[in-house]
């Protein structure tokens, strides 16, 4: 009999699983904390997602840092993902200012390992 490969295999890597849980907890925490606020980009729709300005894959240190998060709606987020990231991001970058911009580009160069202990502390921090 043929062995079937599941389309989305659930990872057995404990660090990866912990990272996924912490990522979800962070998004839930952001939505909860900023409930009732409007999208930073369009100013119309409610906040639905925390977009990482510096991509998660580019910085561990900014992965759970709110300064790196643009609180936006799904519509604006899909623009970033599928259409024109700069159109949405540039507007918010301007609003945040040069000081923030310089800080974040410096911060992303700092190294941090996502250890079990660190991820567990983040999970605890974001527990609603
Ligand atoms: Zn929006």
C-alpha cells in the first residue's frame, strides 16, 4: 500500500512548536490590547493583524517587540503581502519618525537565540 504524506505535517520540533504557540499568543495579545483601535494604515477598519515591519525571519529580537509591529486590518495586510508593501509601510514609517527608523534598523542586527526558556517566558507574558 502507498504511504500518504499529509499536506501539512505538524512539526515534531519542540522549539518550532513553542515558537508557533508564542507567535499566536502574541497576535491574540495585540488584538486584545488594541481592541477598538483603527488600522494604522487606512484608519478605517478595525485592527486585525500585527504586521512585523522587520520580518520574523530577519530578527529574533524584534519578533515579539511591539515597536516592530504595525497594527493593521486584513485588507491593508493583504496589500503588503500580495501587492505593494511600500504603499502601506512607508506611510507608517513616516508617522513613526526617523528616530524610530534608525533604532529599529540598528536593533535588528542584534543577535538573540530563541531558546525554550525565552519562548516560554514570552508565552507567559502574552497570556490573556
Ligand atoms: Zn487598513
